[in-house]
């Protein structure tokens, strides 16, 4: 068995099958413990690979979304902000607004939890493998301005429009001149 096991590890390494290498020992132990057939063992192995790959894809999607930190809806203190309707927020967390092509706007004073809620809903979307991107308004305006200067504005606008969920944080914190406002409102023409 040792020679067979070593050859399997060698083959998986050659094939760059990282997900399989990560789960093979647990799968072998599970198959032996439960006296499974070859096909049942192979099914268990492929299920473990799929689960591992899905976890990696979800982690990648969350990372690529550009959140400054990860926030979870369960950590939001609705008692601290009684003016926020928890049922509405939970409805937004269902992501139904995305399938209906609706926009969400969280507005209010500084420190009330707008960013926390936006990130939390964004994380849910990214984990659901919905293309999501988080950016602060000032960074977005700078990015659009730079793209315009480099004659790449159309490409930048297409990229931004490709996200199913675009979260723009801190909108209205800084004044925006007319040219930058025109750039901002050119998103999703």
C-alpha cells in the first residue's frame, strides 16, 4: 500500500491537484473506517475536492471584492441603531434586490453603521459567487479621472458595469466638482 500511496501522491503532485492532495488522507481514513467500495470512496474523494474548491472560490471572490475589512451581519448591533429596520436589512441580505436590478442607498450620519451593513451584504453576495466590488467614492472618482486621462475611460466603465453588485462607500463625504460628477454618473449608462 505504501508504494501505491506514494505513487498516487506523486501523480497528484505532478497533476497539480492541490484540492485532492489536501483531502486524500482524510478520504482514505474515511473509506477504510467505513469499509466503502472503490466507487463510494471515489465519490467521497470528489465531493471533498468540490467542497474544497468551492471554499477556495468563495474566499477568492470575497478577496477580489476589495472589502477594507470583512464584516458580518450577525455582528451588527440593531439595538444600538433602532432607526434601522432589521427586517429590511434581512431582506437585502437575501440579495433579492440584485435579481430585481434595484439600487440600495444607505444614508445617515457618520458612525451609524452604513459601511458595516454595505460590507456585510457585499460579503453575502460575494460568497454567493455574485461579482461584487467595493470602493470608496473618492477612490472611484480618482480612478475614473485617471482612466479618462489615459484614454481608457470606456474600458473602466465597462469593467465597473460588469459587476452585479457595485458598492460605493462614503458618497457625499467630499464635494465633487461638475466634471467628476459627470464621470461618476457615466457609470452604467
